C-alpha cells in the first residue's frame, strides 16, 4: 500500500490501535517512496509510538509544529536528541498543553 499526499499541510493522528492501525501507518510513513513534504503541523493523540526510526522524521521534512496529547513523546524526542537537525524548521513542540519553542532555522 502506498499513501502519498504531497499537498497535505496538517496531519492529526488519534486513537489508532497499536495492532493493525499504528503498525500499518508506520510501514506506510517509513516507506522511502511515501513523503509528506507539505506537512507543517503534526498532532499525535492517544497513541503508543512504537517502531519509530529516523525514516519517520524524514517523511515530514518541513515540520514546524509537533503536538503530543496523551502520548509518551519520548520516542520522538529521542530522535530529536540523536539527530537535532532532522527537522530544521521545527519551531514548537507541545506536550499535553505545555508548549516549548525552539529557534526556527528556516
């Protein structure tokens, strides 16, 4: 399955079951063919972020705003610590309502 939406600017993922829904999404997003270059805002809500690697970040190269609601954000924050330049345009990270800004490198 290939899901490519090159014009999508805002993506909200919520309440995906780990078995089936999340794993299928991860396999699509981390597929090297699938890219989401226009996504500027990504919201993850009530999910278990398992199976992520750097390919997840590369699927959203122009991400500016990242929001977590009722999600353990550690897997993505770990990617940011290991590869701080993966999202050069990322300006805000919001975790359960607490917003952290970082200088945009646009």
